[in-house]
């Protein structure tokens, strides 16, 4: 039913564009027949609308992967560097939350691990909306920050790294099936900052998928049931992504080159000192508006990568 609804929406969008184009054509004929130049301004506006809509629909044709229409789960992990890298994770998390807000997507911090001195060690964020995964898969990889550290008394320049994973939201029994015997579920007390924020009951949940060794945990919610539900959702996404990567590796053996989103393969640099520049190393797309990028304006990078990757890094069905 979800696939049917998506296809109907896509067909309706193209049919609506066809009607707008025909309307513009009729307006042009009317203007020519009556010699009424006053209609030309309205016609120009109609043509702009048709062009912008066509560009958007053509771009969505790039998002043709199996899970591209789905909502997404992103996980951001701090690299070496202690509080500096952990602060960078917090900045990236805010960037993607603002991006989601700007696009009208819903976002939810599913799990977060704070650093001892500040910042965030790791965070898992759910972003719900059509094509969320299709867009965010362009962001997976290592993100590098260069700036004057606010945590350094000498205000020296520091370089920090963070790894971003992008996972599609999937459903058990539909996209993937898990044998309950393959799972080990542990419960423990959720950590906190002390005082009333420390859970007295064992509400945090850790799930281990024994065959693959994949572990996920969640301690954000107040109930064990809620934490288990979220942990299972993340586990399903990780298992699906693992299967996708295995198929991609098989394709890569045939095609040749394959670059995985691992440490050392940085995809983008954010330079805040001695100048401001954000540059994507895969496409060479760049901008000097670093603060705007960190405030969620990343569509230019996503669009450049997806267009660049057509036919080269397409995901297997």
C-alpha cells in the first residue's frame, strides 16, 4: 500500500506538470492571437513554475534506489580528539536537525551518548519524510572540521573528525526477518548526569544480533518497552544496510573501484579558520557560506553528489 501510494503521488505530480505546461501553451496562443502583451508577464511566471517543477521531478528520478523513498536513521560518531570531536558531533547533529526542519521532515533523537566534559560521543537520529534516506545517503562518510578550538586555552587550530552513517527505515517481516533465537537482549540502568536524572530501574536496552555481532542500545526513553522498540528499529536498519553493503561489494568486484564510508575516506571538510569554506571532496562542490551550511543549508552538496553518482555508485536492488 505504501508503494502504491508513492507511485500514485509520482504519477499525479507528472500529470499536474502536464496540465500546467498545457495551460502555459494556451496562454501563449491567446496572447499571440489577441496581440495582448500584458499576458506575457503571467506567461513568464507560468513557465518558471513549470521549469522549477520539472527540475525537481527530474532530480527525484535520481532517487530510484530500493529504499530511497523511505524515512532515514542517521548515526553520528565522534573520532579521536576527545571533547573537540564530541563538540563536532553536536554541531553536525544540529545541522541535520535544522536541515530536516527546513524540509518539513519530522526528526527524533532516538539515542544519544554525551561526553564526560561536554559534547556528544554518538547520536542516533530518526528523520521521517518522503525521500529522507534517498537524500541523506549522500551524507554518509567522514566529516572533517578545522577551526580555532574553544576548548584550547591557547586558541590553537584543531582538526576534528566525525563519522556519519545513513540507514533506511525498514520493517520487520516486510523488508527483513529476524529469528528471535538470533537475538540476545540485555537490560541495564540508564546513565545520567546524577541526581534525579539517574534511572533507578533497568530501562536501558541492548540488543545483540548473534550471527553478525551487530549491537545496538537505547536508553533515551523512560520505559524498557520504548527503548526496546527503538533499539529493534535501529537493528533492523543496520542489518538491511549490512546486506546492501555486501551486495555493493559484490558489484564492486565486477566494476572495480569501491570506496566505503570509513575512517580515512573523508567526504567533506568544514574550514572555519583561517578562512571559511566547506568543500565536498567527491564532487568538488564548495561554498564559503560555512555558517549557513552548519545551519542546515546542505541541499547543494546533496544534489551535487546524487547527480555525480548516477550510474557510478547506484545501490543494488
